[in-house]
């Protein structure tokens, strides 16, 4: 009798857990489309969408051997979320040809984390390796975020003309807030390099004294086509080293852990709210573009987030079209954080995409080959 009771109770608990995880997956994927879609809590749930999916797969195989009819809980949930899950996980095998096909434009986006300026004496080889990675792909357009450099002071450690010479990218536009300089010789901002002529550029500051709120676009000319390239860096979470350590090794056993949990949640909430404001301003500028758009950058947000979906309304994502696996682009905290993106106008074919898994920054560079579709 007792064994039968515990068996039924255990089954009820497992079914409840399966249903609960299914609801979390649905909210994490579709919550942004609800009337409360801009609420930060849905972005918070989205952080774990891949893990909800993985747990549902576990439940599927568990029930398959115990009670096959109950596999329907996972099957139905995953089926409902299947299309948005393609933004999170791609089943194809990656194949990238370093030799670019004719008429393709090769685009690179990379949060370069200051180009390791703090280690220029202790590890000078790191910057050389980073430049070598760029040169190995020969991008036509390279969008860098968290760029610490100077374009006027020749003795600056990161002098932009030096980068131009070493990377063979003749044209650039550097956007930064002078009030938030890295030091007396270096600015902190975002930069777009281009092999193509830049005929127009604009830096847009949405919010004063916040480098994350600065973004830029450049108009480049390839043959007879003008393309507008956006380079963005949305609000970062500004986790302290202590926050990061706590996320990797959480504990709720003392007051210190409670304080860290509260700190992490608060920073997540602030980040979600600020990114919402920033991406709405950027989307407004994208919609006004008279030219086809390429948008690159560090979103600090996951696929199916509010920021990702808003930009994805009018642009295609390169990873979604040609990526492989999870494609995480952030090297720390969690192994599933794909927060860097290349979006392109629907007037482009996306022919290749790759993530360069070289840990020289706290982000991996991403590269895509796209080709403009000329109307007949």
C-alpha cells in the first residue's frame, strides 16, 4: 500500500514538473508577443529557454520507457515552440569556405574587449593574434564593439591608422562619447572598418553619459549599390567579477548569497529595460534607411528576446540562416549565450556563417558572407 502511494505521488510530481517546464518554455519563447511582452520578466525567462528545451527532451525519453502516452507533454510543447527554437539551436553541420565567392560581401562582427590594451606589455602577442584572425577572413566590413583606440595621437597604444594598415581596411568611422574616454590617449566606443568607400556616416547618442546608448551607421558603396551598415552595442549587464563567480557557483546558504542573488537580478532587470529603449530607437533608424541594411553588434540579449525579435521583424539573422549548433558567442558565465548577431536586409542572400572559436576576447567573432539580390 505504501509503495503504491509513493509511486503515484512520484508520478504526479514528475508530471507536474514536466508541465511546469513546458509552461516556462512557452512563456520564454512567446511571452514577448503577449500584451505584456515588453516586461522584463519574459526576457529573464528567455535566459534559460535552451535548458527548458533540454529538460523536455529528458522527460520525453524518460516517459518513452515508463509511460509513452505522457511523452505528448514534451512533444506538444516543443512542436509549438519549434520555429522560434530554430533561432536558439541549428541542426545543420557548419561548413565555411575561407575563399569568398564572387560578388559576396564578407561581414565580421566582434566585441574586441578593448583589443587587450591592459595586457599590451604582459601579452603583446594577443593583439597580434586578434589582427591575424581578422586577416585570415579578409572581411569587407568589420564592426567592432568595445573598441579602445585613438585616431589622432600617433603614440597611442591602439592607433587606428595602425589597424587600417595591418588589416587592409582603408575606411572607418569611430563612434565614442568623449566624456567616457578610456584614458587620456584612448576613447571607448564602436568602430566600423570598410574596404568599400564610406560616403556617409552618423553617430547617434540616445542617452547622455552611457556608452552603450551610442550606435552608428555608415553608408558604403559597392559597385552601383549603397548599403547602410549599423554597428550597435546594447546595454551590458555590468556584472562584477564577484557576480560572475556567484553565477557559476551559486549558493543560497547565507546572507552573502542572498545579496549576490539580489544584485544579479537587479542588474538583469536594468539591462532588459535599457535594451528595450535602445533597440526601439535603433529600429526606428533602421526603418528610415533609404538603403538595404546590414546590422551587426553585441545585443547582450539572447535569441527570441524583445531586442532580437524587434530587429528580426524586418531583417534576417545570419546564424538562423546558415549557423550550426548553439553558436554561443560569449565565452563566460553560461555556455549557451549567443548574444552577438549579424542581421541583414531581406534583399540579401545569406550564403555562409561561422563563429570563430578563438578565446582572445570575452566574445567570439562571427563572420557571414552575403550577396545583394538585384531586382530584375
